[in-house]
């Protein structure tokens, strides 16, 4: 473990099952004064190299897969995390899915259907940039969105009560449990951003022409619901952080440290998965030996 990310820090960001969460009391900053950016980048590159080696084995083994879930407020750094941590891996074995407003076809199915369609194949890493958790986050802040699902007995916002959300948390837990039992490991990261840092990042998008494409007036509108979103995240973290699929709260104000922390957690997960190259049987080894001799004679 490198000196910037300790074992205790990895444990600290893990949300224990059924733990009460108060995000206002959890630091959004790494607490590291004047970090050495070059040192951080070198350490991240080392971890990316190790992740790449594991990914190669995962792809060759073709028996397990890894689903990485990224959630956070607008500008929390989800896109940047994907860009920096996945920069050194084989793109053939990585897919990224960003879930936006459901299509007409998707609304003809249950809310988990479109997410199940995008689960990774054996040997793959899949990243959900926003995920099925939007159905207990934005849908909880704006419950009128649930009405578009045309659920039996849910014909008004008044009927979307505490019992409704508790049932949805249980459905998500069951969905993830079933996914894990069938060979797909899950990592869930909540990028914990402060309201002030979000303000700074929005201002940067407005003032920097090269970042105008990142800006959306809708982000400013949603910022007005900050407290509601924080409460929705607290409830989701409390109800869906399980022993087999815990949540990790990542201090997101410091981008470099957030990337380093997430990279280390991905690396630790791969070590537990322990993917390996498939064995070659005796007959195949003999055929390989003959092929080698034949190829050498050609030269």
C-alpha cells in the first residue's frame, strides 16, 4: 500500500451495512496539504499498470466480470475518473454506459430492465456512469418521474411513500445479489462533492470556452435541490450498502486523490477476484510443441 492511500483509509471510505449516514459530517476533501501532483500521478500510473495486467487475465479467463458503478452530483468527476483510471486498459475489454432519461421502449419494462441489458459479459469490465440508482435518487427528488413507469396502483405522487422506496431498495439489493452470484463482481463509488466545489467547477465550465460543452443550465436547476439529493443519497447508501456489494464514499473535492483512491480499490478487488489465464491441457501442449517446431523450420 502506498504512503498516500493507507489500509485504514480504504476501510474508512467503506459504508458498513445498515449504517446511518450523515453526508454533512463526512469530509469531501482528502485532507492532504499541498499534495505532490507528480507523485500522485506516478502512483496512479503504477496502479493502472497493475489493473491492466489483471484485466488481461480477466479477459483471457472469460469466467468472471466486473461492474463499476459511479454515482455523484453533477461535476463530481465521474467522467474524469473513467478517463484517468481506464486510460491504460485494453478498450476491447471495457464498456461504459451512461444512463439518461429512459426511452419509450425502456419505459415498457421494469426500471431495472435496461440496466440488466448492459451488464458485462464474461471477461469484461463495464462502467455505469450513473446507474440503476438514479431510480432512488433523481426519482426520489422528483417522484413525478415514477409515474411514467405506469406501475400498478401508483397513479399519483401521494402513493409514492416510504414503503415504496424501501421496496425499491430491496429490489436493487436482490438485483445485485443475483448479478454477483452469477459471476459479476460489483464496485460502487459515490463521489462525495461539496456544494462549494461544485460551484467552482460550474464557474470554470462557464468561464473556460473549452469546457462550455460540459455546461448545462439544467445542472444549475438541479443544484437548487442539493439538500434533497443529499438526503436521497444518504438513504440509498444506508439501504443498499451490503456485505457483498458495499458502497465506497470517495472524497471528490480533490480529483487526483479521488482517482488514486478509486484505482487502489479496483486493484484490491481484482486481487480478491484473482483472475488467471486458462490452463492448457496436455494434448494442446503437444500440438503447440509441434507448431513451434514447424514454425522454426520455416525460417
